[in-house]
């Protein structure tokens, strides 16, 4: 393993070692609830001002990057990504 990677990558820590984390991801534009399947069951809330909030538990960073890649592919501008500490299990 390259030495510039965080210790968890070098020590063999896997996604099963930590509980899921709840993320709140905000995008510009509106998605209806039908998109939840495409975004791994994340709860979708349309907000005033033309934004959508996706919220849900993700197993690890790979799952987060999967959601972010799908958002990129959808063409919706990403506004924010935050850990939802009010619901996080970590």
C-alpha cells in the first residue's frame, strides 16, 4: 500500500468494522420520491427554493461515493454533503 493513504487503508480496516453513518446531501433541482431506488433507498425531500435533500444511512465511504457518482450522472448540481449527527449511528 502507498504510504500516503490513511492508516485505515493500510491496516486492512473494512466497512464491516464501523456502523453506518447518516448523510444529508443537498442538490439543486427537484427529485421526486421515485428516485429513492436509484439512490439506494435514501429518503428524498423536496425543499422550497428549488433544492432536494437526500438523507439516509450509508455503510461506508464507498457507498457515499456511489451516491455522489449517481448525482453527478444525473446532472444535478451538488450543494452540500454533511453527516447528519442527529441521526447518525456512528
